[in-house]
C-alpha cells in the first residue's frame, strides 16, 4: 500500500512538472505571437521606428526571464530524476547478471504460443 502511495505521489509530481514545462513553452509561443502582431500593427500604422521600441525591450526582458525559468525547470526535472533513485519504491531493481533485456524481436523466438 505504501509503495502504491509513493508511486501515485511521484506520478502527480511528474505530471505537474510536465504541465509547468508546457505552460512555459506556451507562454513563450504567445509572446512570440504578440511580438509579431505588434510589428505588423506598427508597420500598418506607419508609426515611427522608436514608437514600439520600449515595448519590444519589455517583451525581450519577458522572454529572457521565461527562458531562464525554463532552464530552471529543466534543472528541477533532472534533479527529480536523480532523486527518484534514492526513494524506496521508485528505484529500479535488477535481478540476474545485470545484462540488458533481450531484444524484443529476437529475444523471444524460442517461445511458442500453445492453444
């Protein structure tokens, strides 16, 4: 029962990490779209070159912050993967001589289905 609770908790954390990663990527895509729209509006309005420059600088700062946050979440993801090996119930257990699993195409050719 405890192992099941640990596995469920780990799954919830993994799911949340993926959701955060997806949210950051979506925000970066939205900022890129916003940037393109601002440039189109500036072109259509034939506003001066410096008119939207402060806006673009702020967007660039937002992108820089999000890219930094994305890198931090990647680091978090890596740290969680390493920590997984230290949590009882989540560690990979191996039996036998430590060899890799047999190839799925050729490793089971000796087995036959008997009806």
